[in-house]
């Protein structure tokens, strides 16, 4: 059986082990006392963290599936050529890590012909390993997880986040308006990074919905986790998510329609002002 026809679950154990080793490497670099005094120092620290993880993962993932191409541009978006691709977010929430905060992870997904078929998302500080393979369910440390059973948005914990820095005033205004809209209807609304952190929480039933106005390829691992945990992931028109979707909503089925209606109403208002 060739790599292009191998079931994604076949690669899962080896990928998980590689990501765990990468997590161990990052833990040696991380400190709660980490501080930087300038933007140049922040950028250098972020790049050094990314390189430390990518340098370990690249050869290990190539050995697991040598026919899959490699991409570690965590802010990249849009379609990919057919075939298999390893999509890597070396340190999701890297900005948090270099400032000594705890919300960061290491994310790997295997994308086949434009759809994620394997996901490994590791929170090293908490030793939480989220995994999923297409059609095989989602798991946290080997225990199957599922999205929440919430059916009312007024009891839901929802969130959004910044996919990347420097998105500009238009995006800031849009996110701010959507927060205000959601805060009037949901129990609690978070704006935090990394995005994959929130997607993993939705998959585990700890959060109930996450919406995103900037879909980057590195989110594929979190999206697959939500899908395999029984969640609904669509664009903001209600069409199924794919790698080229520009904006999306990932939610427990019981609150997806309500959250989508609010976001669509907000979009209509924005269009009406133009």
C-alpha cells in the first residue's frame, strides 16, 4: 500500500510520538520568566522557537510519510496542490510562549487532496495530547472526546481570536463588532490565541463555539478535531468548511445554527452600511 492510500490512522502513533518529542524540546526553551524588551527581540525569539520545533519535526514526519510534502507557514492560506501535505504550526501561540504565558501548543495535520485526515495538537505544559484521524473520532490522551450537548446560546461559552498579527483596522473593527454581538447573547465570550487552542476546547466540550474571520491552513488540525468530536464546521454562509474557506464557525451542533444566525445578521448590517 502506498503512502497516498495509507489510512491516516496508520501514521497517528508515530506522529504523536514525534510531536511529543518536539514538545519536550520546547519545554526546555520555555520559561514563565521569559520577557522581551523590543519587537526585534520578540521576532527573534518567535523564530528561534519555530526553528527548534520544525528542525525536529521535519525529518521525523518525512520518515513517517515520505510522499507527503512539507509546509510550516502557519499563516499561509488558500488552496494546496493535490496530494498529501504535512501542515505544521511549530508553536501555536508563540507570542504567548515568548512572554511566559501558558497558552501555546504544537500542531501537526496531514492534509490529503485539500482535506485534513490526521491531526495532532499537543499542549506540552499540561501534557494534553489531542489526536484525530478521519473517520476515527477525536481523543484527548487516548480517551474519546465529544463536543458539548448545549442547545442554547445563552448558556454557551464561545470565542474568537487573532489568526495572525498585523491584520489591520478593518479586521479589528469586524472582530470587535462580532464580539459585541455575541456578548449580548452568549453566556461568555473569549478573544484569545492561539486559535487551535480554542478549537481543541470546542472538540473537548469545554467551549461550545468558535468563529474565525481569517482561516489559515494551520487551523486544519483544530478543525478536524472538532469534526471528529461531532461538531459542525461551516463557512459563514452555512456551507461545509474546506481548506480555502475564508471564515468559519466551529460549534457544537446544538448551538451552531443560533451562532451562525447572529454572525450572518452582523454581516448583513455591515453590507448595508457600505
